[in-house]
C-alpha cells in the first residue's frame, strides 16, 4: 500500500509539486508528528477510505463516471482517516479545507459524507450539511443523494424522506439544515459539512459552528468538515478558524490545545503575483484537472482590465480574503530572539527609542525600549498590572503572572487600576539610574494624556503612534528583524507570549496590514509597545539613527 502523505510531502519538498507556505507547514507538522509519535498512521484505514470513494462515488454534474482522486486529495483523505491516536481513533475532528473555486471540494466532501455513513461502523450516524441558507446546504446534500442513486446496492437500502435520506439498517441519516438560532441543541453529528463557511455571518455563524462542534461530544470519532473559498464576511467562523489554524501552523499553539485541528489552506503566497499561473497553482491544487489552465488564463485577462474583477479574482481564485486575519510570526523565529539575558547596567550612556502601550487602566500595560549595540537590537519590556487584578488575570488568561512578578518583568501597580506614574518612573529611572537616554518615545493615542504631558514636561520627545494600517512598514520591518534574529529579548517570557499571540489583519485591496490579537483574552501589549518604539525609530531614523547605533 502506498503512503500518499509521504509521497505528497516529498514531491512538495523536491519542487515537483507547487505548494504554498501553509500547506508546506502543515505536511511538515504531520511528518514531524509521526516521527515523534504524537500520533500514528494506519495505512489500511487510509486506503479503505480512498478505495471506497474511488469505487462507489460518481461525478454528478457534467459526467457520471467514478471519482479519480488526485495525489493532493489522496493525501488529504489519508490524513483525516489514516492518522490515529494511541487508542486507534481518528486524531483530527475539526478539518478545514480552504481552497480556491473549482477545485472539486464539494464533490470530495460528498464522497467523505457517503463513506462515513455507509462504511465508518457508526450506528445511528447523523450526517449534516449546514449553511446560512437551505439552498446552499442543498448543494453537497444533493450530490450525496445523486451518488447514492448511482449505486443500486446503496439506493435499495436508503429511503428518501421529506427532509432527509435514511438508512434503516444502521439507523443513520443525511440531512440538510440552515441556520436556526432558536435550535441551539439536539444535534448529535457524526459528520457536519459546513459549506462555504466564509459566508457565515459573524455572531450567528460563530454560534452555529459552536453548536455543531459541541454536539459531537458523544461520538467516538466525529468530524466537523469546513469547506470554503475566501470571501467578504468579517469576524465570523472563517476568520476565527484562520487565526487558530495559522497560529498552529506557525508553532505558536503554546498550550497545545489544537491537537484535533487539521488545516489544509491552499492560497497564494505573493499577492503581487496574482496573475502568475505558477503562483496560482498554490491555491489551485486541481489546476489542469477540474479547471483548465486556459480557463484561468482567460479569467486573468478579464481581471487585468477591471479593478473590481481583479478584486473578485484574487478572492475566488487566489483564495485571498479582502480582510484576512492570521497569525504573524513563526515560533522558531520568536524563540531565536530570546537569548542571553542582558541588564540595563550594561548599556550606560547609550541612546534608545521607547514605546508605551497603556491598558484601559485595569489590565496589562507595557513600556519598552530598544537599544542598538554592536549590531544587536536589545529589547527591554516592563509590564504593569493592578494588584487586585492579579489572581483574576491568572485564571482568565491561564498565564503565570505571579511568576513574572517574582522575575521582575511584571510589576504590580496600583490597587484596581494601573498607576501610570509607575510608567513615568520607569522611564525616569532609565536616565537617572542607568544613564540610558530615550531619544523618542512612541505612544498609542489612547494613552493617558497626563502621562504624555508629564513626560513632555520632563523633556521626553513623545510621538503619537496610531496602531492601524499605517503601521504596515513598521510591522514588515519588525517581521524581517525577527526572522533575521536581530532582536534580543533576553529571558522575558511574558514578552514571548505577547509575540506568539500577535496576528495581522491584511487588507487585500491596499496590501496593508494592522496588528491584532489572535483571541479575545490574548495579551499582545508587549508587541504593541515594541511596534510603537520601532515606529519612532523608523520615522526619525534620518535624524537620530547615528546616535542610536551607540558606536562611539
């Protein structure tokens, strides 16, 4: 039996198959997990699913012959059905297939649904096809229905009822459903096919996704299969899944929560090459099979003549969302920037730039300086938190803030509110105690004005730094510096958490990005302070760059 996972991985590695960075990272994670025995591979289980789909699942539009899976599809099936845990059960319960238009994702999902109903040894299997509207949910459901009708042995044991397809001998069913906010329970899915999840509206979509996910709890090895091409809906399950998936792929899942998530994200890497057929292959693994090269070349010609058509092309064929949220930094690059701990006393008579990110008085606050010395950017970040909020924050964020207090990287300030005078004093101490001189200090415009005024009165050169898409050049520079290992953050693990929690939201129309946090309770205050410091460094470098090198 062939190992299609390994074959696909090796062809990606040797360049015979073109793949984007997310797919490269995902299959590297799979191979690494198998080598480390985080999970295991059962070739028989993978082959059983592949063989069933190729022997009993037919095309239903334009042709009626049996499906013939491509290598990328065989690798996909092998991962979701062949990777198992130590108990022999499927490892992955949440599966994402984000791929461009016309790549055969619906017909593939129909084959998976059919296999899980008839051959997965699950009595009472409930297979749901869900979308915001019933006609969207019906697309994959109808494909399954046609597939069943094309196999007499299956159609004879399957009854088409008013609202579902029912298999009496296994008490199993296929059912299409649309969103229903009033029905928040009662589902017990063995498989849910969440179709075009990018179109799922924000709050309603997130709620429905969680309803279907929580309903799987009673099953031994359920699956929630999310299918989508990029689109235009913001702050829905697509955005949340992209943030979770890219964080996992970049190695920033510090709590190791995502052991059951399998993200297959096919999208281009370089948006400036949106009309390059070789770059487009990264978003179109079925290029030349389910969609012809000539068809795509014709679509490119149309898109090149119209900005609106170009935007649509990028969304549907490059699989680039217009406002796409994703994780930012790879963990290996972050780790490489946390090296030998240095101390402020080592930088006497040095110049630096500073940054301040203030909380809404009741939360984490960060002050930061960046000191360049001998070609290395040494970063010192001091965090502050109200004393009465410490235990609450530990429980809420699952972060050992008490340990960081002991280490000195976090100071307790005020009772229920951060006393911003402590932030001022930290900067005053840099000058008075350590003879370190901040030439410019960037602050977010939501900072307490009295702090800004006090520091200006004390002689600091303060500069307002709005954290929006205007920070794109700064974020790009910061990313490059981190990848090059130019920073040294010492042993400040709270800062490491902030960097790992940081994401970016990309505006495909402007090709600009802004800093975001990857979850509602994620802390990125240290990152924001660092970006403020780098913003003033970049803005005033022609004026102060020579002094900042501290070469004298």
